[in-house]
C-alpha cells in the first residue's frame, strides 16, 4: 500500500468564507480546533476534507460538513523536501457535530482476542 493516498486533484478550500468571530473565548467553549491542509470534498460540495499531516507516513484525514465549521484560521504553509508547499489551516468545528475520521489500514488476519471487534 502506498503511503501517499491523500486526495489528489481536489480544489483548494477557500478560507475567506469564514469570518473571525467577535468573542474567541466563547468560540473555545462551543467549538473544537482541527489543524491540517483543507481541501474541497472530491464529490460533495457540502463537505470539507482536512489532512492533518499531508506529507506524513500515516495518511488519515477528517471530513466535516461546511455548516459545522464556524471559523478558519490560515496558518503557515509547510514544505516537503522537493519544495512543494501545502497551505495549512485551523478549522473551528462546532462541538457535538458529526465528523468523520478516515484512516487506511492493511487487512490482515486478526488473532482471537487481539482484535478490536469480537468475531
């Protein structure tokens, strides 16, 4: 399995759509921050994909609905060894909203009692 399974050819996510809230203390009470490289969802325009470590060896990502993101902060871009850059952001997501954590794994036989789920 290749280590670079993050979405390719996806449009950049526009941070300008999210305005800074008036009270940051109140935002911390009602929202949770998630940091990563934001992308438009490849087939659902009402969702956002956030890749926490786009050049890392664990290619997991989050999905959030646009309506659950109240504020986005632009962060410094990161650069890989080839000089490619990725814009990073901190998304403030409403508490109790539904998000999706997607993490690839290799399918292998699981010994009885050592797996996460019972047989």
